[in-house]
C-alpha cells in the first residue's frame, strides 16, 4: 500500500512539474513570437497579450503550489527561529494551520468568483470563457490548503524525533 501511495505522489509531482514546464515554454514562445512580429513585421497576434497575462497567473499559482510542496514558501515566523524540538514543531504546525485557513478562505471565495463568471458567460478573449482561465485560483489555493493541513501532523512527528 505504501509503495502505491509513493507512486501516486511521484506521479502527481511529475504532472505538476510537467504542467509548469509546459506553461513556461508556451509563455516564452508566445512572448518571443509576439516581440518578433511587432518589431520586424509591424503586426502581432491579437490574442497573445491576454493569453500571456493568463499564463503568468497560471505559472505563478503553479509555482506557489510547488513551493508549498517543497515547504520553501515565504514564512513569516519569528518564534520558530529561536525554538527547537517539539516547541518549534508546535509553532510551525500553528503556522501551517493559519496558512491553511487563509488559503482555504481564498479558495472558497475564488470558487464563488469563478462560478459567477461561469454564470455570467464572460469571455476572456475570442470565445474563450473567463472562468476557464480563472479556475486555477480556487484549484491552486485548494491544493495549498490541503498541503498545509497534511503538513501539520508531520510537524508533530518531526518534533518528537528531535
């Protein structure tokens, strides 16, 4: 069972990294193409600029998801610097709980926003629906919420070993 869970986790991490690489590659190629078309041919792709803005949003949230995965996100926590062992683990678990609550609230309200955009039928560019581009916001913050919640028990276990 543990081996299967490890494989599932590895597949999820591989998929996340693959999506980030694909998004970054698409963003770079589209930006370079747009620059070349504007500078050398006095033209451009009409949908390139809004697509690039949406790709920046997606790559930013995918990066945030990856940083919570690796526990390398920005942490504003003065106490854990000066504490050790189980006290440090307790403070980090409280910080994870607070982060999970904040990310959960953002995910909830972002999901409501995306639902309103879906009902409204807003278009991002051409016939591309706005809700599809904005869907990364509740998904990303939802994943971060789960990661913070899953890290909490691991903090306590790590504190026992120190």
